[in-house]
C-alpha cells in the first residue's frame, strides 16, 4: 500500500531475518515523495532525528554535493550520528582518512557518469 501511495520503491525479501523490506533508492523519489511524508507526519520517537539527518543527506546528494569533498565530509558527519546503537564496519574518521589528498570523487555511470 505504501508503494502504491508513494508511486515508487520496491519490496524485497531479507533472508537474514526472513522479512520483507520496502526500499526507495532513488534520491529524487526520496526527496519528493518519502521525506515530505515524515515532515508532515513526524515520528514520535528519537528516530525522527535520524529522518532529519537523512533528509539533509538526500538534499546534499540531490544537489551533487556528494561529489565534492566538503559535501562528502558533511554526509559522513551526519551518517555517524544516525542510529548510534547500530553496527558500523568503518568509523567516520576511517572513511575520511581513506580519502587521499587531491583524489577526485568518482560517480558511477549509472549515476550520471560525473567524475
């Protein structure tokens, strides 16, 4: 019903916990359809803070800021503050320290082919 209401996303099985998940991966759909729902109907829990941070991440990506070091740093900063009890493979510092000075941020061809 949510997929039909928003007109985007897809449903996929998650074998790890034997559930199904609804996912929206298109940033334009997230900004235009999904995130306005959570602005109009905010969560009544601390998870709304994550929604607010995720909204900012999507705005940065939609504007192409993730392709610049400044935008990528902001995204990493926001991401490490989200879901603090979750497991992380890499810390924010590890991610940022992995960027080499002068290295360009490359975007895959499926994402407009911008380098």
